[in-house]
């Protein structure tokens, strides 16, 4: 789903984008195991995970932006990814 937001991606960067998604997802999984005690508010846990994985989220955003060539797309994509981040977590 995240890769689809970037539009048509070139073959050269698709592997990089996939790797960035995988690194972010691995971080989220690790942080879920670490932070979710089963009693805490899920939104609070998601915010904690977001902060812990922020560097990888930015890496993912930058990777996806490489294939966005319109001014509007470059302006909208980071905001849309931030909106989707907590929902994805």
C-alpha cells in the first residue's frame, strides 16, 4: 500500500523502496514486542513506536519521494505517510 502512494516507481528504486518498507516494518514489530504490555492504551503504544522508528519512517518517506516528480505529490506524500503511520502501526 505504501509503495502505491509513490505512483509508478522505476525498477531501479523499487528494491530500495521495498527494503525501506521492510526495515520500518521490522522496527515496528520489535517495538510492539517491547512496548505493548497488553494493558496500555493502543494509541499511546503507537505513538511510542512511532518515535522509536522515526528515523526509518523518514528513510521510507525519502525513498518513496524519489519517484514523485510533481510539486503537489512531493508536498502531499510526506503528510499522507504521517497520517497513515499511526494507523499502520
